[in-house]
């Protein structure tokens, strides 16, 4: 991969050990993927923040000197920074988690711990901008819904890109690699968690082919696309999708000549994703809830008119919570706990539950695999809240 003179100086270590290591990572990835050169990125989003997943490997971050070259945000960590005691997090975990956060913050990375950086003012990327984001749900949303460009970075490559402010030019940064290879026709109307179910199915079908989705009913809103993105990212290996008439590149008109297969998804395929379990706990907010979703949950609780009888957790970004404190306090009056900075999957606080109800296709895939094997039932947001009163 070609390096400019300045990039070579970083590679040789003239700007310090941390930038040298970061540049070595980017060059190795670039060489592996036949990238011609590095390109500047607008922002980086870094995963590997929860002490539950990163463990003591975080000490290497403590050793890094210098600071990030572009805006950078963090994925959820393992606890709510204010409510960790109430969550049952141990002192030892909290102390280690705080050190992870401090290590990232020292590099100039925003301690915003959320998987929906694209919902935060000042962080949301522009169409066409190049990014280095980890977190599959955010990568799919950025590429597909916003029309920005990022590969599915891992924690080390996102951090390396943040430190250098650049990423190798390959993969989804290039026009030709953003074309669909699979067409998915959906022959029924969809709403709410149907998009989680649809993404859950499409991820499995797509493998590494970018799907072009043709819907037959009304068009999805941003929250539904958020859930579609998360579910495709959870079950598949692609970093983007198109929805005809909805996502920016599909609106402009897309080259369909590389489509090698066409599949149809019917109502009964989606219904098969909605298995039954008797839930011990209800969790909403994977990906983290938007402003609209928090208001919607509040409305559903009000129409129930009484306190919930099961454990119910709602996850959101701290900045979104702080902007909607009146709504959050109202939600909490019904006995629902609103949690920030973390989520059900990356925190150790929820491992003891054996059965879960959610509107998230990503949780449906991940919770049985990495949260102690709990069973998961998918249902609409409204049904989740209705079940909470049961
Ligand atoms: Fe976000 Fe955690 Fe889900 S990081 S996408 S809430 S698994």
C-alpha cells in the first residue's frame, strides 16, 4: 500500500509508539485487502469497551500515548456509570470498567458509550463521508440508511483509525463493492419488530452478499431501519443493505446486474421467528432506544395505567436520556428501569435470567449465545410492554 511521506514517518515511529503501532495495523489490513492507499475518515466508533468482553486486555490501551486524530465514540460498556450498584455490578468489575473508560478517555475519545452514535447531534455522519466504525448495527445503519462509508471494523482497527485519522481504501469505501448480490422480495406489510424478524432472516440468507430489499407495504421509519440493521448485522456477515425507494443509494438507482439470486419472504417466514417463551425479563433498547422509542414506550406504559409486574429494562444513550428526563422519569414511575452506557448483552448484570422478551432481532441471536443460554422471544414493542403487566 502506498504511504505518503508523512504516513511513512508515522510508520517509522517518528510520532511515537502508539501512532507507529496504529499505522502498522492499518498497513497490515491495507496490504491484506489490496488497498492502494489510506483515506481520511470523519470519525471512528470503537467497540471492545465492556470489561466483560475485553477483560484485562485493556491494559494495552493504558500504555498508549498521544490522542485521537478524529472524533471518536465508544460502544456500550459493562455498566451504567451512575446505577451500577443498583444493577448488582461488583466493586471489582466497576473499578476495572472505570479503568477501561479512563484509558480510552485519556486518548481523547468521547466517553459516550452507545451503539447509536448516529443519533447523537454532532456525531451523526453525512452521506458519503468515510468512517471507521466498529459495531455491526451502527456500521449497517451508517452505510445503508445514511449512505456513509465504513467497513466493519474490529476494536483494534477502529482504534488505529481513530489515532491516525485514516483507514485503508478497500471494501465498502468503494462504489463497486456496494452493489447488491441478492434480491429479497417481501410480500407482506411490516411494522415494528417485523423489521427485526426480517433482518434476522436476511442476515442468514445474505451470507456476504449485499441484499437489495423490495418491500410491498408502507415504508419503514428510522427506528425500524435501526432494528433491520442490527438484526442483519447479528445473523449475517454483510456491512450494508439497500431498500428500494428508501435508502439513499437505492433511491438514486442501483446497478442490479450483479444480483445472483432472488428470494421471497412471506408472512409465515416472519412469524416463524416469533417463538414463544414465558419471560422472566423484558428488555428493549438493542440498539439503544431513540427519542421516539422512549416516547412510544412511555405511551404504552401510560395506556397500561399500572406498575409493571416483571423486570423490565430499557437501554438508551445517556445523552438521549438526559434530553428526555421528563419521559424517563415517567417511564420509571411504572417500575421500568432505564439504563444507560451499557446493554443487556455486554453487561454481566443480566446473566441470571433464563428467558427474555424483546423487540430486538440482535438480542434474539446474541443472548442465547453469550448471555448464559437464555431463551429469547421476539415480539412487538407494544406486546413487550403489555407482557410486562402480566
Ligand atoms: Fe447495542 Fe448492545 Fe444491542 S451494543 S446493538 S444494545 S447488543
